[in-house]
């Protein structure tokens, strides 16, 4: 360990990886590294696609900052390996990461906790179109088809007919063999970033073509983000409370982002929990933190301190149980 009296930390930052979200991860890692260095931390970046975690000399580092999106960096595998190595890390534990990464697994936990979530069907990309269409029939059209695991809206599509369903299955199947289908309801899309169990300001997303896809998230300058939503204060508070409940249902730690939709009847639905939200210049969690008066560097530093607090609590529990 290399922490000095000033509280400066030597941080190993993981970014890149080999998932479909590699480009976004590299951008998140670059932003976070600059921010942490700006407040005095020493940051060394590692790309798990280029070096095994076991090959890193972890004795030189106080904490690991995870800026990996998708794949092993978000589904709990990297987290489990870091725990086996005894390394404190930002974000959620392996189980919570695994549940958040799988949309179907997350839905099961939302339902148990009473967090409202849309009905859905899980199918395989190898099933026949007739079988998938039969399973989808009770949901009705239009349908949203998503890879069960993954983020950044990669592979997500809308199907208004069986013909379009076939196209959506082919596209989503490029990213995951398991596909989740949900009703494609109309409504307003919102996101709530949550620090621990504290919600940040509600943010509405208005994509130019009505869908917050990869292009709208990371490339479009026309996508609008609105903190002034015009919603009554009790509705805002309700959406924030549902977001916190969804995060708690999965047992997340650190910074997460919860996506929701408010339908035309003003019923809220949880879409998903992102356990490693983006930290790019277009990312929403840093935007919400800034609205709360939390600068980006302070947000990243909070993530580090939360990781060290979590590791300290785990050590304390282990000591108590060993007595």
C-alpha cells in the first residue's frame, strides 16, 4: 500500500477490455484518470485485454478503479478476481454485478422487492421465429428486443411486426445468445444516478428520433437532457425512491444509474440498473452529480473512498466472525 499522509492514493485504473463496449470504456477511463490525477492521486491505467489481473503487482496500489463496461468488467468476473486477490475496488460486488448485467435476473429481483418492472419473455437466438413469435404474442406489439446482457443500448431494437421481430432477433443475437423481449410502451424516459443509496437529481432524456440508442448516447449533439422536467415534486421523489429501491434490490455499491420510463398513464417502470455507469463527456451520472454540485473529480474520488470503506467493513466483519 502506498497511501501517504495527505490522503493521496496510488490507483490502478482498469479500462478497455474486450467487450463490445470497449471504446466507451476507454473514454470513461481516460476521463476518470485525468480527474483523479487533477486532485493529486497517482493513477496507472491497465487494459485487461492486454494484461492479466494476476500479472499486476497489486502491492503497489491502494485501490482499483473499475471503468470497464460490459463483459467481464461488469458481470462480476473482474470483481470476483479482485476479491480473490484481496484488492479493494470501486462499484458493486460480484453477485450484484452479475444480477445487474443480466436483465432477466435483475427483473426477478425487482419483482421480489416490489420495484415495478415490465412483463418480459427470455428467449434464445437459436429458437425458431415461430417459437419466439408465439412467446411474444402475450406481450403484444410493438416489442423491444434486447440482449439479456450488455449495455450502451447495443443490439436493442423495436419490432412492430413479426418481420421486424426477425431483424431484431438477428441484431440482438450478435451480442448475446439470450434475448429479452418487453412491451414497447410509449412514455417519457428518465434516469437516476444513485451514490450508495442517495439519489441524484432526476434527469429526463429526449432523443431526437425517440429512442436513446448508442448513437443518441455517445455521438448525437441533438439529444436533450432535462433536469427541469415539469413533473410535480411528489412524482420526482417517487421516481428517485423507485431508483433507490431497484439498486437496493440488487445489493449494489458505489455509483450506479437506474433507467426508468413513465408511461402515458404516469405509471413508472424500472428498465435496468447500470452497475458501472459511463464516465464519458456524454455520460449521465456525472451530469447528474454536477447538477447536485459535485464536480467530476469529487465524484471519482467519492467512488475511491466508497471502495475503501466497503473493503474496511468487509475486513471488520471477517475479523469479528473469526473471533
